[in-house]
């Protein structure tokens, strides 16, 4: 009997379990031990927990945080269109000091029209930014003195540098007026190329290149000067330049040939025609050991290299020479590779039989000015140079270091204070490298 009852209960249990299974009801899962190799297949993975990590140590900044920011006002048109030596120097300065330490302020288009209105916001943006401690205006075109005079009324704690300062004193446009006394009074430092000293060094360097004759282009350009005082200053400069050239050529046993170069300033076709009519006869008459001075250098280069004459430039740099020769630089103005470009220039000149007969400035003068202004300005912010006046020795070292970085040559510079009308302006410096780069 008991056995029948047990069988009956077991049968009922089985029926109940089967019915529950049909209704989808299950009991609590039973732990199943599976072989290790199949465990991952059957057991669902748990969600990956969010990793808890310690707060990382702050990484050091790539760029040193400067005591203030460097603001640069370039030529607006050139900067917006991505060309010009100052454009490339700005890229290099930003790469050197970092975006957080630099500010680029561009002049509005046609700023000389309605200057007061157009420049007001730009000047205020500089004045109201207390982090700006150095301002570089490169180049200092007409109207710069007006900009700085307004800025000085708002801020007197900014180190202001002009490069390539252009004088302009036309009564009809007083806001564009740029003068040496005003610039020297408002700016801390002004850097300009020393054209007179370049004229003095030209015959000496020509002699090093093997020149026996120097052809000097001169002309009366009165029609191209609208301001009488500017023209009178130009005449004095030209007269002084010619007299010095005559004396230095005599000292170096160079024959000086003075050529009327008035037509060089005409339209491009006229200038090219002038060269084709003038250069070959001069080479035929005086030989290939002749150098041509003070004509448009980019026009002269092709004639000199194709005809075998000596070429000497006081202002152009290796990259420009490479471009004229068709040397593929493909370096995007990378300073570290300029030495390689110089070697490529030499190879190209050797193929033309011109090795040792071409020389130029070791560096782009506008780029050197902008770099030196930034480097000296940083030293000024850090208190490494006097807050008043200019430490010329430190400034010259800044330029020499840039020349070495740029071209790999140990060439220094000479800075000379400007003397005008008997007044010496200690912060208005005329600059020239003390040697040329010979290819």
C-alpha cells in the first residue's frame, strides 16, 4: 500500500513539474560545473567594470609660460594671403614660443581710409589685454606712429618694436605721418637695414668674389617722390653713396662704371628690355669679372648666371637664391634644413660654372628683425635686459644666433644708432650682417 502511495506522489510531482514547465515557470537555477574549456561558451560575461585610475600627474607644458604675450602686427595683406618673409617668421615665432604666448593682430584692409574709425577696435584690443607685454610692428608702414601714439595714451608698459620703419611726411595725410623723431620717442626699439653701410661693404665683397669692375646704376628719380623733403633726403643719400663708392673702389683697385639706371623703375617689360640692351655690352666691354650694383636684384640674377658675371646681393637670402635657381627646397622654410639648401645651391651653381661667384645675405633681413625683436622682447619681460634703453650687445647676439640657426654660418651683425640732423637716436638702430654668404 505504502509503495503505491509513494508511486502516486512521484507521479503527481512529475505531472506538476511538467505543467509548470509548459507554463514557463522554472525553479531557481542549479549550479552546473562545466569543463574549463567550455565554461566561457555557456556562462554569460559580466559587464566590464569602469576602471578606476589615479589622477595622472600633470604633464609639463611643451612651451614655457612667459610673463606676458608677444603681439605682432604684420602687413595685413601679406599675412592673410600667406606670403612674405614676415609671414614665415611669424609661423616660426609661434612654433618657438607657442600659441598661448603669441597674439597676431592684423591691420584691416585699406586701413589708411578712415583710419581713426578702422583702427580704434584694433588698438583697444591690444590696450585692454593686460597679458600683452611686447608689441612688434613689422613692417612699420606709414600710419604706425599714429597707432602707437594712441596706444601709448592707454598703455605705457608695453615694449614696442618697429622693424623696417618707413618715413612719410606728407601734409595732406597727417595720420599716415611717420618720422624718425616721433618713432624714436614712441617705440622702445627700431630696426632698419643699414643701406649706407651696405654700399660701403659692396665693393669690398665684390673684390673677394674676384670682381675687377663695379657697374653702379644711378638715376634722378624726382618724378617718383611726391614729398619735396623726402626727395631732398634721397638726393643727399645718393650723392653720399656715390662719393663713398668712388673712394672705396679706388682703395680696392676696382674700376667703377657709373650707368644711368633711371629706366629700371619703369614697367616690367621696359626694365627687361633695358637689361637686355645694357648688361651684355657691359660684359663684352669689361669682361665677366664685373658686378652690378643697386639694380633690381631679382632681374639681375638671371643675366649674371647665364652670362657668367658675378652676382652679389646685400638683402636676398639663401631661400630666394634657391628659388631663382630652381632648386627644389620642399622644406616649407624649415630652418634646420637651410644648410642642405645651401649645398644644393652650390651644386646648381657648379653646373653653371658659377661656383664662388655668387654671394648673398646669410639670412632674410626682415625675418631676422622679427625674430630678434621677439627674442629680445622675451628677455625684456623676464628682466634679463634693462627696462630702459637697449642692450645692443644682447640684441646683436640674438641676431647672430638666428643667423646661425638659419644658415649654419657664424656671421655676426653690426648695429649702428641713426644720426639725423645732428641728433643721435640710440634706440633707432641700423643693422647689417658683417659678412656675406658665398656659394
